């Protein structure tokens, strides 16, 4: 069981916390992380692209000219795909790009993402971040003190001032525990967990001992 230091907003150690190995020390498999990230990105696609087929276009009711005697190639419609401005053959139509990933695999991928940050020493546990008011400059000082770059901060929903203060800082994202996901963890080089959210995150992901077997 990994013992991680708990720090305050000035990066001073104020205690330690034990992280559950079944959540934070799971062997990382790149193919599972890739599958879950692809599924998330696919579900975000609007899929609203569309082209006009012959059935959707106006016109084409009569022949542009008679069949014979004009010296030109015969033509049956002015919306033919071979004409400039005509219909499109086999063009893109609205579709749903999402695909299903098993719930146990998604949960396993989240454990792997957390484990990768702990293994790479890019996981910080902070006791609390107290700001006098919701101002960007206040959190910018905390960010500098903690040595954060592109970081994901997982804070309790009550930390409203923190979320407002951090939203204008480039590369920094603040999420509630229930919003934690694989894509955001992997998309940020550092992960910061409030001490108060470690329990909820662990409870959300534990109790599924057959996850690894299910992903085989």
C-alpha cells in the first residue's frame, strides 16, 4: 500500500495518506487506456455532417435537352452527380460515432490512469486550498507554490471559489470527484487530489476485484 505525503497549499508536508493498491497500483495496459479514450472522443463527435443526394435536391424533373439531334451527350437530369453543382454520391450523412465499452473496462482504465500518475510521481495530495476570494491571482500564487504546470485538480464540489479562480488559468482543469475520467487524467501531466476526495474516488472504483479478469 503506497504511502503518499499530504501537503498544504504552500507545499509543506502536513501528514501522510495510504492509497488503496487496488485503485492506485494497478498494472497499466496501454491498449485498454487507448480503447476508453477513443470511445470517449467518439462520443463527443456531433456526427451532423451531411451532403445532398439526388432525392434531397430540387430540380431534375425534366431532361435538360432532347435525347438526340443536339450533338451533345445525352442527359437525363440537371442534378446528376456528374454535373457541376449536382448531387453527391455516397457522401457523408448524419451518424452516431459512439461505441460501447464495458463498464468494468471503463472502471479498470480509470484505475490504470490513476496508477500511472502515482507511478510517475505526478500525483499530489493536498489537504486544502483556502482562497480569500474567487480571484485568478490568488490561485495563480498557489499554482506557483505547488509547482504545477498542466494539471488536473480534483476538488470537492464545495470548493466553488477554487473552481472560479482556476478557470482562467491555461492548462489547469478543476473537476469534482464524480467527473473524474480517463481522458482528463491522461491529458494533464499532473494530478492533484484533495485529501477529502481520495475516499470517494477509492469507494467509486473499489469493490470490483474481477475487473482485470474481465478485460482479458
